[in-house]
């Protein structure tokens, strides 16, 4: 029995999603930008997916931009917004957290090289952004704050709605103060702060109503929600200034060039359509129960461990452990040979030998960070699979510890 415990990296395509996608590879294969019947048939599928996506995020269909995934969505949100301020000759200030995905951190680093002022907010020992530090970092020239909704490694849920309300309050005060000045003396309208969240790991589990969250932009990927790979979406609130960063066509109202991935978009729309409130609540309850069983079992059967996931404020899918004295890569390979797929962290960084920047930001020692394994469960995970992991894992950890002379000396 092969067991998949790496749903944070990707999920299998749901059977209903696959069924809806297949005709768009064969009978409905037209380019959605073509005006003939083949193209218009494809466009109907895109329009339906756009409506479904907008309904899920409680926004207007025109506020949805289809992309190749969350990485592109993040880059478009950040770089697309900042292009407007750089061209205006202003020196903008932008804020993010130290635990973001590289698809946020790297665009921020590039912008910093180009002269944009950047602040990076720390997190507490549970991997949760320090709101007081974020509030203190806001300046007169702050134009963008980007904070992820859920951390992909430890599963910590960030206070996105609370941050959104703080930003909204600041923007409203700026506007009110400006309006009070009246007439010619008040100068240009104050620059609002725009708020972006990378919700890639949140869509399966949390309320992603954009109005509830008070966000101006939100990124997501299809393959994290039992949809296809290579497709995603970016919500951009009406009035938010976004310039295309990918040129060569006039798709998505000139905001994102490139022939639309019609099968992928149709699949994304269907995957979101399946995430109704009842389905999410049912899956959350089931997955949380299984995750808690896994955590309790590992705690009971494997000594000298650290649970890095703060389950009280994390999505139900995650259980991130450090097994002291055991290299995470060694444990991963041993589990894989036993038919159990796990991860040492973000799949996008799996080729890196560096300790997780997320764990280090949480105050975890580098050596302990290297001893980490991430288990992420999904809607198809079973009790039998949990039992199998609890049977296979303890002897693997014990064997690997015996091979580590430093761990023996320590003990």
C-alpha cells in the first residue's frame, strides 16, 4: 500500500474535475480568444470557470485574472502593482513576513535591489506574524503589504483578516483627514496601502471571502485543491492599479498575456465549485481527527521529537516534526522506500540543502531544523494509512539514530 502524505506539495485531481476537463482537450479544443464557433465554445467554459471562481472568493468575475499558478499570481500582484509607483518617480515602501514562500520573498528582494524600501516582519515561536511589529513598520510611503494566509511548511494560519482591518482603518483615516482639509490646500489624494495575501494553502480549509478578509489581491493555485497543475488565479479588487508584467498579447483585459489554458481553467473552476461550505467543514473535521491521531501516535511511540506545528492555529492537514538526531532527507528516503511519501518542507525548495527559513524564523536551531519532516494529509487519507505510518516510522527513526554517532554520544 503506497501512502501519500504530501498534500501541501500537490493533490491528486478529483474525479469530477477530471471528467469536466477532458472534453476541452478533444471536442472543445478551441482557442478561447478566437471568434469562430470552436473558440466561443471554449470561451463558454472559461466564463463559467470565472463565474465559479468569483463566487468562491465573493468578488466580481472581472476581478479574476487566470494565471499559470500562484507563483505567477504573486509576481503579477507584487511587480504589477509596484510598476505603477516606480514609473511615477516615487520611492515606495513594501512590507512582507520572513516566512513567506520564495515566490514572494524573491520578487521583494529584486525590488529592493531596484531601490524599493522593504521591511520583513518576524514571527513568534508558533510561526505566526507579529502584528504589533507589522503596525510599527507601516510608513507614509508604504504602498503594499503582502502576508501569506497559511504557511506551507508548518501550516500556521496568519491573522490576515485582522491585518486587513488594520490597513483599511489606516486608509480610511488618511482619506478622512485629507477630505477635512478641503479645497486647494489639501493637495493630492492620499496613497492607499494595498494588501495582498498568498492564499495557496488556505483555499482548501479556510474562509477566502475577499471582502471578509479585507484584501485587495489574493493568489491561489489549482493543484493544491484537487485541480490540475499549471493553472491559478489572482483576485485583483477593482481600482487596484496592476500593470502587466508578461507582454505579447491582450488577454485577461491586458493584465496577463498568454493563450488561456482552457482545460486547466475549467478544472480550476470545478475544483472551487466542489469546495462548498459543507464539504469544507466535513473534510476539515475528518482530516483534523486523523492528523491529531497521527500526532498523538508519534508523540507516544517516538522519543526526542519536536512538534513544530501549533495545531491550535494551523490548518488541519499539517503535522511538522523534528526527529532529533535524524536528517530529514534520510527519514524521507527511508519512508519512501517503505511506500510512504512525505516532505522535508516546501516542494519548491526540495533541491536545497539549506535549513528551512521558516523554522529558523521561529527560533528553531539550525541542527534541529535539518531534522524535520512534514506530514500533510488530504481528503482521501484513511485511518489505515495513519496506522501504517505509526507502525513503520518508529523503527525507521530508531535505525537512523543508531547510525548517527553524535546522537549516541548525546544520549
